[in-house]
């Protein structure tokens, strides 16, 4: 949109000072501020309904899409000791039901619109959002207003208990069952005094949650979820006056709750440093984190601290990297980060060390780096480079209506000023090197901290000297415990009297005018040597995304030296023939650009993102990386050691184990897709630098290379920028491996991988499917949609919403030249592993039998509507181009898929189901605790499970 583009070009010269007078705004006495450009230039309008609801509108007509975001000014900081986790719990509950929309309909309706939705809770707030084709806007406002004003009477004992299990499962998945998952809770509990609003984790105590009563839930909701404690934002393509009328109709009659007092800043203060340790059941490497108290949001020191973290993270020139990684060789990386909240903040330094490294050595190295930084400081050049990157990140935040909606809502609710979306960048730009050193000396250098040593179970000798054991609470998963807990005696509560609505709220509004979807216009040129160049010009913002992809990737690895492809991409980012690693980083930093080189199963991809003005220079650097590798011997030793550390850590991650073992079961031994992309420790030890050079010489060829560019750049400029590929890459007879026939199963087979003590079971059910460009691919995507293609699918609806077994359940087919895989998957709480498997089988079996004309019509409607959301950002457009080159699709494949969908009849759909989705002829893989679940899994009725080790080999 031209107005956004114009404002962005002005932001670098707008520097002024203004005071914030909005009653929601925190104190900004010590903050540097920048005057907003006139809000109408960005089409931002803010007003307030009579009941106190703040409304922010932002029109963006680039795509026929609208995002709706609501931020409530309630997070875990509004809870009380003994009643923690309520804010996060409500984030879940508000998706369940409301009086007029009905149980389970909120999620299902959004799915049927072809939209997306989610929510999030943090220490200070809760956000809900939806992104839908713009003809669904009135329906979204109807549903959002219903759960804002007519939710609480729908909460029942059964619904409360069911959602408790979902939240518990989320904690097991994101905390208990994850390496280092308890670090944050240990830090927060220690750095803040007892009773401080940040002294407990956002997800809260499972004991508190289990003890929650209906009255507790009602009291919390009535106090914090008032219309006057929230901001509603709409961003996208909508009619302004009609939208205001709808907002007034649906939200204007909702009753305000009593005003809630703002929380005063409460930064933490430590009288001494504290050192704690934990033996982590899933960690494979020792990790040390130092956390320092910091300051709250929107203060000048907060901006300086954020930039300090980026300075200390500033790649290979960082004194921290130079000391801990290069000189002392204790770890592959070091990370510094800030959390700046509404009432307090923290600054952390984290090092995940190499295997068997004593954390005392790491602490000594960090102290040495802190001392060196105190002497050396930060240069103007370094700060300028970081600010350039900060500006590019700021522009990237404007690429989607969701980003804009969520940012506008948060800025308004917590700073009282939605215009900070465009002006906050000026606050960072006012920070000087002197400011950065001032906060370093005030908050870090010589300051007290909380040290946490997380080490693998049985390796307590690695923790910091004098560290004491942390109090980590892990729930015991007991068979049948949930059923016993649910049998409480609390009575249902009498409904709360509601004011009568001025209209009939139970009537769902109709769709608006069907949006007109413009498919992206793709241009395609082949260079002399065979390199394919594809582009889409997209001028909404002065940004460009690009990628250079080489087909082959991990599939071209060789047995005994698996992992060479991944090592190649890692090494090629370590400088060029003409630039040291530090010089390459510096060059990219000065342009505010990112380059990443990654390895996938069937390709290597060098991706870049830059301001349009810097595109030529960034593409030149990308080609230098691609065509002039450095092959630095010293970096090779570090990269090799780093890769071994990654492999070791993956052995403790149940999710990674599940992925690797499932691939081994799906592909034959002669197919590299059956092996981990990283390889094994034995593989890496067998690989020499010359192996990488040989891989490069053999496989970096023109006929396997394609370039994809999307953004604010013309075709001729792109062609000029990639001319060096004509000389730099030559064609050869190198080709992709042939796709091996998919193995045919005549019956189901169950496999089990033991992860002792696992709180969850990772379930994967699937079978081989078709090659990437098969005519069956998109029809299978279509017929799977109602099963598990989104949150509105039956797997999610039943396994999560109805039964509460999991945080999510999905199914789908991946696209691979060597043969895709159809997979149904979930991570369920351990004590319902068998029940979850039985439910999967029941759903999938019934789905195949009952898929009818109505289901097909729904699928056609949803998938055709989803195209409205598919081409919004430069990254999504680049994905279209990558699909064309990677899978030999036509430039018009999106339109062709839509036509395939339109033409599909019920008989064809049922053929897809029978051919690819027969649950009686699939592999069932469970990764979990064998001691408690293996015997139960054997009751599934599919024969005795074959026990595998974490590498997928049979256990004798």
C-alpha cells in the first residue's frame, strides 16, 4: 500500500518529542519518544465506545483479508498465589463456548471461513486474533463480542475439567517433556520475591489449576475480562463506516466492569547472587543461564538494554563470542536476551556448553568476557549496524495484517498509543553508545544475578560450585488420575443475569460480498547454463525476499558420511574467499540484511531478506557466498564440534526422536530420507573437509539451481543482479536420485520407542504417499482437510476439544520428489496413550466411510477461500516460486489446483481416501515411557509392538 510505503520512507528523518496523555499510558518520564506521523497517513484511527472499549482501525486494501485482534489487559501478573495459571486457562476456555455462538462453533466457524486463529498469554496480557477473508468480518465481530459478553454462563463442571487436562498437556509438552523447559520457572521464582506478580510462570501451578472451582473461574472472569479492560483492533480491507456500525452493534451494548487499578512498576532487587541447579531428564548437554534484574517497558534504559543484548549477540565480533566460543572453545554459541515487561524486566546470558563441560569453566569465561566488554565497549559503527537491522525488522513487522493488528492492539493497551507501531523505532535510534555502556554498568557489570545450571540426569558434577538444588515440580502422570479428579462434588452455579440484547444474537450473520482474489503473476526466465530464475513483483512495502535453491540436498549424501550436505551449508556461511567470517557478518549488518543457508531432505536453500534499496548489494553477497566458498580450516573444526553437540542434544528430545524414527520406517535403507539430516556422531567423525569440497564440486551445478525473488524489485533488476550465475555455475549430468517405490503394507504395524520418564507420548500414524508432482497430491490435500488439515478438522475437534487428550492433533501429506508421506500425529498425555490411539483409529476409519457430498462441498468452499490469505507477504510469495522450481510445477499451478478442486467429484475423493488413508494399513509409532505404556499399547488390537531404540533400530 503506497501510504505505508511513503511513511516508511519518512521514518528515518522524523525525530521529535511528545508527551503521552492517554490514561492507559505508563509513565514515560525517563523515556525518549518520537512524534507520530499524522495517523491518517497510515490509516490508523482510534476511538472509544461509551462502555470504555478502545477501538483501533487500520485500513490496508492490498489483499482481501482482515485481521481482528483483541488484547485484554490481564496476564499472569493479575493472579494471586495459590490461584495461578488462570489467565492462560481463560485463553483456552474462551475458544470453547459462548451463549449464542454455541459449543465448539468458534473454532469450526473460523476454519469454515478459510481463516486462521489463535491466542496467547504472557505475564502482562492476553491476545486473541483471527485472520479471515474480508467477507467474514461481521461474523468475526459477532463471535468475538459473544465471548466477550456472553461466555461465563457456558462454563460447566465438565467443560472446566476437560480444559484443565488440555492445559496440563500443554505444560507437559512445552515444559516437563522439553529439555531445559523448567529454566524460566526456576528463574522467575528466584529472582522475584514471594508474591511478586512475575514470581510464577504464565502457565502456573498444575495444583492450583486442578483446585480451581467454578466460582474461582467466574470471579476471575468478572474482574478482568470487562469490555473496558481491552482493545479491539481491525486491520485490513474493510469498509470503514460499515465496520464502525458493526462494532457499535455487537460491542456497544456490552456492560463495562468496575475499573481496575494499574500495577505500579516493581523491578526485582537481589541482595546477593543465587546459584541453583537441576538434573534435567531430557537435557543431553550442560547449560548455564545468568539472569539479571532489569527495568520495565517504555523507559529509556529498556531500549538501551535491548540494544545491549543485540550488541553482545553481534556475531563473531562480539567479545562474548570471541571469548567463550573462539578462545575458550566451551560452546558453539552464546546468547544474550531481554524480557522487558510492564512492571519489571530481566536480562539473561545463556550458554549451552559442549558435552561434559564443567559449568564453572563457562562462568569464568563469561566473567572474563564481561570484563573485556567493560574495557572495550561498543563502537558507533557497531551500534549503527545493529540499528540498521532493527529498522529492517521494523519494516518486516508491517508485512502482514496480523502483525499490524497485534502490534496496534498491544501498543494501545500497554502504552496508550497505537502510533508507536511507526514511531517506536525512533526511540531505539536515540540510544547512544554511552547509553548502552551506562545500562551495562548499571544492570550487568558487577550486578547480582540468578545462575541456573541445568545438566543431564546423573551429571551433577558439572553444575556450578556451591549451587543448590532447585525446587522443580513435575507432575506425576498416574493412570486414570483425570477420571478420579473429575468426580468432584461442586455444584453447577446459577447463571449470571445478562442485560437483554437489542437484537437477536443467536442468528449468525451472513457472509459479505465474496472477495476477489488476484493470483500472483509469476515471471520465469532460464539462464544460459540452465539456472531457473522466477519472480513476483510485489510493491506494498520496500522489502525483498529471495532464495537460491539447489536441488538434491540431504538426498545426495552418501552412506557412512551422512550429514555432509548439512555441513556444507553451515561452512559456506563462514566467510567467502574474499571475506573472513567477521567481514561477511559486518557487510550484511551494514545493509541490515539476513542470509541463511539451510539443508532440507531434497534441497539446499540460501535465503535473504533486505530493504529494496539494498537488494543489489545483498544479492551480490549471496552470490559471493554461493560461488566463492572459503573452506576455513579453523571454522571447520568448530562447525564439526557444534554439529556433534546438536546430534547429542536431539537424542534427549522426544519430538526429534519421533521425526527421525518415523522417517526411517517410511523410507527404504537406500533412500537418504530414512536418515537424519544431521547424520550421526559416527558419521560426523568420518567426514573430512575434502568431503565437503567434493560435494560442492559435484552438486552445485546450474541445472539443479533456481533463484526466487519476491518484493519491490523489477524483473530486469533481478536479471542483472544474478548475471554472475551464468559464469559461476556450469551444467552437468548430476541428477536427483530416483524415487523408490513406496512399500505396500498389507496390515498395520505398531512400533514403540522408549523414553523413560516421558510425560507425553508422541504418536505418528502414516504410510508412504505419492511423489511431489503427482496428480494425486492436491486431491489428497483436499480430502484430508476435514480430517486433520487444520484446527477445524475432526482430529483436533475430538482429541483436544472433546476429550482433552492433547494440545493439538493434525494430519497431512508432505511434498517430496522422492515420495511423500501421509501422517496423522499428536503429542498426548502419557496416561491416555492407548485411548488416543483408539480414538485416532476410530476417527480415521469413520472418516473414510462417511465422507460424503456435503463434506466434499465444505472442503471446496474452505480451500478456495484460503487463497485470500495465501499471498500476503513476500515470504509467502517466495514459497509459491519455490514450489514451482522444486517440484517441476507450472507457473499457474495455484490456478490449476483450484480447478482440480472445482472438478473433483465424490467418487474421486473416495478413491483418494481408499488409496492413501487406510488406517488398517499404516505404521503406528509411539515415542514415550515404555514402563507405563508399552503393555497398554499392546492392547490396541494390532499385534504386539516392536520395540525400537532412539535411532530406530530393533531392541533385542
